[in-house]
């Protein structure tokens, strides 16, 4: 089924200059970029994106990481994309690997470029991708206006 998925390249990947490699690997899946932007992450935006973590003890750490604060990155930017194609969600999830980089297969994006920062007690996992069609619709609407997405 043709579907859309949200991809967020996180501040840790941006600071390591991995964005081009990540985009290249996703495009090689045969998917089309339908929207792209640089976005500044605010605490409110990060909390809206991670609404499923509300009330958990690690929400604040995730928000701090998503903004770049946990890594000392001051500009709070991420790169946001909408990719579209046949089975886009499953293809992207397989390419990026497990959320925890230590459990991700070595050939995946997170396995190759992610890490666990023991000093900060955070997973530096490079990229976010929607986990389901419902998640993708909700997340895309958070990061993009309808007119920003190519039909």
C-alpha cells in the first residue's frame, strides 16, 4: 500500500553531519520526498510529538534530547521530511533499526550511527520514523501544514 511516513533527523545526527547519508539511504528504498524543512524544536512541539510518553518518567529526557539540549546543541533544529511510497512505514522502520541503537542491527541507520551515551544516560538514535499509518498522519500534521506537502 502507498503510504506516507514522517522522518525526523535529530540534533545528534545533524551535529555529526550524518543527514546526507540518512537521506541517501532512505531514498534508495524507492521512496519519494514529498515535504522537507528545517524546524526549530520547542518544548511544546516535542511534547506534542511525544504525547504518547506523557506521564512517563523519561518524557523530559526525550524532550531534552530532541531539542539538542542533552548534547549541548544550542540551535534546537531538526530536519523533518515526509517520505511516500509503497509500504513506506515498514521499509523505513526496517532501514532505521531498533529504537535502542545497542539493539539495532549493525547495517541499520541506528545500528551504524547511533549510540548510548552512558555519561548522559541517553540513547542517541539519530532519527525518528512513524511507527504506523495512524502515527504518521498525526505526526505529519504536527510538523507540516497540508500545503507544504507535494501531492
